[in-house]
């Protein structure tokens, strides 16, 4: 495994992601990639993220429970991807079949071209511990089990989390976010989360699992 040149996004999922995703993560999902343009997140983006964080412990399917942990490790840049070959089935392992509009999906894919710095501006019940790609990568550069080193460094964490930039509908009342969780060599998931703005507050309406390891 070529850990010396891997970014956080690559490191976490070279072992956790299905084979089809590994090459894509290496090639496209590094924040330092020339195709990853800089951007600035807005207050609305942080409101969406906060709603997702508050919803982590309440999935419809118990098997997908994202357990809270005292140390919530979150990558300090948004993940970059193309999602060109993803065709999610909304309603999979969910009681809802509500899906994002074509406008929201288009905006979501467009925003994934940019890697945005994430700052501690959340208004959620949990406070993410933001870490840099370099900081985590160093743990996986060491000989032996990288995840063992990770949990020695962050013993109260449940792994590492990544958020994408937020895609919005034209009226700004719908949002779509990709959430990645890495927790071990064969432990990880990727979800799309759909939200709606109701009475001025963002609410998680549905989420679908794209992959699990």
C-alpha cells in the first residue's frame, strides 16, 4: 500500500472501500488535486451540516446507526468526487422514497469539484474535532496497522468522518450531502443525505447507503 503519498481521504478508504471505489479515491478524491478548486462554505452550509450531525444517532435502520462518540473526528476539508457512475436507489434500507430533485443533484455534482475548508462554525449538539489530512496521514505512514495507530491517537473516536460540499435546489429549500465514515480496514460506509428546509430549519428527510465495507 502506497501510504507515503496518500491523503486522508485515500488512506481511510484504500482498505475500507470496495475495489471499484479505491481507484477513484486515489485519483479524484484528494483535496490537493489540481482539479479541486478552493471555496468558502456559507452559514447555510453549516446549518445543513449541523442538522446532519444532530441526526447521526437516529437512522431508520438500526444497522446503520452512526454511534456518537466523545471525540468526533472530522476531516477539515470537504471531500471531492464526481459521482458520475452513482445511481442511488432512494428508499433502500429506509422507510422513505423521497429523492432529491434534478436541480439539487446537478448543483451537488457541480459543487463536488471544489475542496472547501471546514471551520468550527457548527451549531450542533456535538462538536466535531477537525483534523487535517496531513495529521491523519502521518499515522498511516507508520509501519504496521494504520488504524491501530489511529485509535491509539484518538481512543475515544469512532473513526473518521468526511462531508462533501452541499448541493441545493434552485429555491434553496432542499439540500444534498455525501457523508463518508471510515472506522477500520473492513469498516466504512458512504451515504447520501437528503434534507429539506422547513419553517426555517433544516431537517433530514432521507438517506441512502451507496456502499458499505
